[in-house]
C-alpha cells in the first residue's frame, strides 16, 4: 500500500484530451482507463485516487465528460477518464459518437494495462454495462470492477451486490476476479485500489 500511496502522491496533472481516434496521443508507458455509466462517479474516484479535489472535472449532470481525458504525473503510468456510456443530457447523436469512441479506444490501445469499470454499488450491473464488458472480453483487455458510492449502500445490500457481480463475472474471461468496493466521499477502498494499480504496474514493467 505504501508503494501505491507514493505513486499517487505525485503531482498529477491534465495531459491532453482526445475526441477521436485520430487525436489520441502516441502510446507510451502504460494506461489505466476509467469506464462506467454516466454519473457513476469516475471523475470523483480519480480525484480521490490522486488526493486532489479538482484534477478530473465532476458534475451532477450526466454526459459532461465528452472526450477521453488523459492525466499524467510524468512517470510510466497515464490515467484516462472516459466519457460515460448510457444516458446523458445531450443529443443522441453525440452520445452515439462518443460511445463509439469508447469501444474503438478499448479495442485498439495496445498499452492499455487495465480498464477499471465503475459500477454504482446501489444498483449493480445494468444492461448498459454488458456491451463494454463484451468488448473488453473480445479484445482480451484486462478489466476490474470497482463499486462506487459504497457509503450510500447498506451493508447487507452491498454484500448482495458484490455476490451478484461476482457471479456475473464468471461468464467474462477478461474480468479480473477481485472486486474493489470504494467510496470517493469517505476514502474507503482507495488505498486498496492504489495498491492494486501499483502491483499491476510492477508486473507490467519491462524486465
């Protein structure tokens, strides 16, 4: 956990944004992408992860993040905040365009070490999540489920959600088996998430 704490205590900052495959930055180092339904708490989780209040822009309006947003601390790891899929308070054509960008990015980014798929702990997996999981399975991209907003969920209901998601993941070959339970508000699960990503970076580092 100490390695993870140090890694995310670095001065993380905005690096670039991409609205199309053509505008993606050149692949370098390793990338961790944050995916999830609109308003699931991706930006809040990134802010909690790096210990900053406003690195990733948060909003109560679904659909505010419309580009792929890249953050860097100058090291070998880049964090990617992805547009939310599913409902968004913008035109359907725009939703379709950035949903296509999400799937194209997930299929074609060779240095994508893992995708963290955010699931609202209050609701569990929804129909909108399944196409993303299927895309990651077909592309053989490792992904891990991170439950968000756990502080808004009663203990029994949270345990039930974890059990149901665990059972569902048995059908998805690219899914990492460990589910992380987090709260950006209370900080619960954030040290464990940092430690998990630090281990992944160590495993993927060139020999």
